């Protein structure tokens, strides 16, 4: 008689909410920097194509300023001098461009040429890879459940258990609850 094979079903170990939230804020800031740059550029030019503008705020703006003031073309003076004569200071735009470029979040563009970012929650969820890890995860969750129940009866120094288990569990700062550490050797070396 053959043993019935059980199919492996991955279980969720942990979610990295902190990293996901950090990246969402970073993405929001990148779009904000782009929009602030656009507002600054619109002080000197009539329209801004955000997709082209995002490549180089200053160069895009200078190009359109020079097109708008084509009377300076025949004078053979430098771009800096032209901007100076027009009393245009692009230092704020340069700062915004620097902020924008230092933010490593990738921008995507929709059909209306509006920017958006793609932070996928699934990228921050960690799962078990085999049945052995499933068993270890269940044991860890049972241990955590036992500690939580015991904590209702007596005071528990949570940090002691984190050290005692060599980092298998950690304390989530936001909720003050125990969580299973997806980076522990049990979940990475098997």
C-alpha cells in the first residue's frame, strides 16, 4: 500500500510592513518632487510634458525658455547670460531635480502620461518553502501563542525569549507582539 502524498502548501511566515510603508512614502515623495518641479518650471514656461521633464528638469526648462525668447538667439550670448538677462534663477528647480534623482523609486507612466509607482504588497510577504519549514513555523506560532496567553497571567520579559531563541522570533515595535523572523536560518538554509 502506498502512502497518500500530501501536497505542500506554503504558509505565510511574515510580512515586512515597515519596508513596504517606507517604500510607499519614498514613492510618494518622488512624485511630489516631480510635481513641485513642474510648478517651479511653470513659472517660466507655458506647459510641461512630465515624462520628458522627468529626464532633466533644468535642461527641459532651459530649452523651452530659450524657445519662448527666441530674440536672444542671434545675440550669441551664453545660456547662463540669457537666463540672467531674463532675471531667471533656476536654483530651486536644480534642488528639486537633485531630490528627484536621488530617490531610486522607479516611475511608470499611465495612458494620460501621469506618473505612478508600483509597490506590490506580495513582494513583502515571506512564505515557507517546504514541509519542514511549515512544521517549524507551526511550532513557533504555538510557542508565541503560549507566551501571549502566559503574558496575560504574569509579566513576561519579551526580550529574554527573543535572545533565548536566537532570533527565531522578534518583537514587532509597532504592535509590541511577537512575530516569526523570516530571516532565521530555519527558513533560509533548508
